């Protein structure tokens, strides 16, 4: 810590910073207020545009949706036999009656499969063509239709020129069958003029100009199309096929062919209107300035009426809305300036507070990852409370480094679990009696091997071997208590508790044998024997007052050592007592027999693990009944 350095209390810092924070808060509130106003305005415009489009769409649906419904009803009447197209008079009366329910239909027609045709108009004019020769076009049309599936005949056609009405019309076509046999095709007609008149009424009430584009470049419906007629068609022209409607005969005007300069610019370089385009159910919007007066065009694409998509839309002048939006954006810009100033002040204050905290957080993360060597010394802070926290943190890290060194030293000379317990219990380990599984492993023929090695080679070989064995035992929860020459004594369930300690010991034995067989240790191949027993043991620190070691005592330990030696007698590499087998359920073992161990009055039943090297022969196992 530097002498004479100023330590500013955090309360003083906050007091002097409150002016900036209040300014920032006011600026943010101002910006949020204008942002909310802009959002509300955008929402209102979007809602208004959506309402206009919905009104036009609903009007179109009101005019056209009844045609498919009525067609299905007519088809059902004929299919059921209630109406017979062969009865000419009854069929004419039936078709005339159906038109009463749909006033928007200008005419209805039925084309028989043999080329005959029956057409009835709204003014009760009836055209009944009984001979295909009188209408060769109808006969050719029905011949084409008979080649198509009935499902392909059910569709919208349009626009089509109908000479009887001298009008361009939109037609709904429906196949009519009886008992699965196609009888003919029903046509229902709505003229473009009538549809334009209906939408014009809607525009008069709302003050907008509705329109429908056909294929984005032809005008299908518009208030100026109520009396519009294509040129170049004679009064006795027949019904024209759909594919001839536009390019060949100009049945619909192009953009610019009617007196609507706003609509003419819909696909031009006019700027978008994002406040409306944000609405999910609106395909697009434009701001059009014809003659200096801004208009907004809002439109939606629909594909419910034939193979060519329709663009349903409206356009409306937006002078008042534009002024309001400009004013809102001006105030929003002022709010942004204030926000930037307040943000700069808040940033400077936050950096003064956050830098020490960030440095401490990064250092704490390294402590949590146990990378104490990489933890930096935190630098002094001018904020008193943060500087005090820095001093405490640096002292804590220093203490943890010392404790880590102690743990590492303990881990080299005693089990890590024992070292942890020593630290936790202030250096004292009270003796405890517990049931545990003892594993004793020894290198086979190590005396003979060591006679051919130099001392340094013996140490190198043992270190390589012990490193592998200790790693396996500790991985299975065991604790190494002693190294006795080339032997290792390990215990399971003390001091680290484990409910399946017997299974862990057996798994350790199998893995030790597998790894020892597969590896070389300092370039030498080794073999080992293992004895395992489960029983009561006493664990604790044993030694002189100034020098202690942690170990286990008890008859169970001696039995494990005897079993390790008995592997020589049976040609096995792993021998296990019955007490261990009884606790290690599910482990496949082979019974060797009952043996009387040296120095013991009671016999011990011993086993070997099925896949851990069996006895040489069953005869050898049964012949051995005691060991002196």
C-alpha cells in the first residue's frame, strides 16, 4: 500500500455521483418515454393499416367466398339425385333459384360433357345451346377438361371476357358428377365492375382508395374500374380463355393506364415505411410523394383466388401523421443526446467501481480452479472498502498457498484422505474400529529379479510399478497405508467410507492384474499376487511422539497377507476370503476350499476371481485343505 494514498469511502463516491446518476435516470426516462410514444405511434399506424387491409380483404371474401360454398351445395344436390341436369326445365329453374342467395353473382352456367351449354344471367336471360356445333369452343373446352382429374377442375378462373355481359369477370369453376361420372362443369361469374363498385363503397366510407392488383402489374379492382372496359373486343366475342386475358387482349389495365398516380408508383423507388411493414400480416408498404403530397400504400399478397397471386391494398394521404412522426423523431434524437452524456458519466463511475471487482472476480475464479500459482496480487484501490477487501483477499490467497504446499507434502508421504483429515482435526487422528476390506499386493519373484539389477534400477522399477498400482487403487476409493519393500497394503472403507468397499477392492485387483500384464515397468515385465480379506480393523496413527504414521491393525490384515502368499500354493494370482465374497454380491468367483492358516485355529474358506487367473486344476484346489 502506498503511503499517503487517498482512500475515498464508497458512500462519498455515491454522493458525488448522484447528480450524474439522476441526470442519467432522467435522460433514460425521457428516452424511454419518447421511445414508447414512437412505439405507440407505430403500433397505431400498423393497426390502422391492418384495419384497412382487413376491411378490403373481408369485403373480397364476402363477395367471393359464397361461390365455392354454393357450388359444393349444387354439386351435392346433383350427386344425391335431388336435381337431374337432364331435366332441362327443372334444371333451369334450379339454377335461377340458386342465384337468389348470391346477389353478387352476375351469371351462372353449366357446360355439359357433350358440348351443350346452359347460361343464365342475373337479369333472367337464358342462353341454351343444345348442339355442340353451335358452340365449337365449348365442345373443345369440355374435351380438354375430360382429360383432367376432377380435383384439377375445381378452381378459380380469371379474368375472363364474357360477351353476354360485355364485362371482364372472375369465374369459379366446379366439376359436377353423379354416381362418379362427370356430368359437366358449373361456372359462377362475378364481374370486375361489380367487385370494383363494392370496394369503392368501402373506400368512400373510410377515406382510402382500395385496389387489387392481378399479378403485381395489372389492376383487377379499383374504384376507377367500375365503368372500365377493354378495347378491341366485338360485342359478339365469345368467352375468352384465361391464358389469353392479359398479354393478348388487355382484359385488365396495366399500372398507369388508369388515373391513379399513387398506385402507379407502388413498385418504384419509393422509400419503405417500416412502421407499417413491421406488422406480420402486411406484405409491404411504401411512402409515395406524387406532386409533393405524401401518401402511404399498404398492401398484402393473397393467393386464394387462382394461380396468379393478388395484391390487396389501400393508399391514403399521411400529411398529419408525417408531421407527428417527424416531431417524435426530433425529440427522440434530443433524448439520445442526453442519454449519451449521462451514459458517459455513468461509464466513468462504473469503471471506477467495476475494475477492482472484476480483478477480484478473475482472481477468485483461479482460486476456485485451484490455480493458486497464477492468482495475481490485487492492486490497491482508491475506494476504501474495496481496498480492504483487496487486502483480505491477498492474505487469504497467501494462506491457501501455504496450506496447498502442506497438503502436497502430506500427499507424498501419506494418503491424501489422511492428510485432509489431519488438517481438519488440527493434526490429531483418533483411533477408530471399523469393518474394512484389505488388499495386499506383492510382486512375484521380485527377490530373484532384484539380484540382477543395480539399486538405481530397482528403485526405478518399483517407482514405475507403484505409480500404476497406487493410481488404480485410489481410483477405486482405496487408501494406501504402507509400502513394504515391493508390497503394497491398501484399505477400503477406512478412513474414506464406501458402502461397496468389497466390490471396489475386487475391481482394483482385476484392474491391477490387467495393467501389470499389459505394461512394462522401466522396461521390465512384472507379475504380482493379490490377497483380499474383509473384517474388523483398528485404524489410527502409530509411532513415537515426534514421528507418526497412519496404518491399520487386526487379524483381517494378517489374513489378507496370508492369502497373498497362498497364491504360490494354488498357482493363482488373486485369492479372496469368504467374508469378502459374501459382501461383493454379483462378482463371479470360484471356490478353492477351506484352509487353516498358519497361526490360526479356525479354517478360512478361500476363493479366486473367475476372470482373475484360476487355479491350475480342480484337483489341486481340492487337495489343499490346510496350510502350515
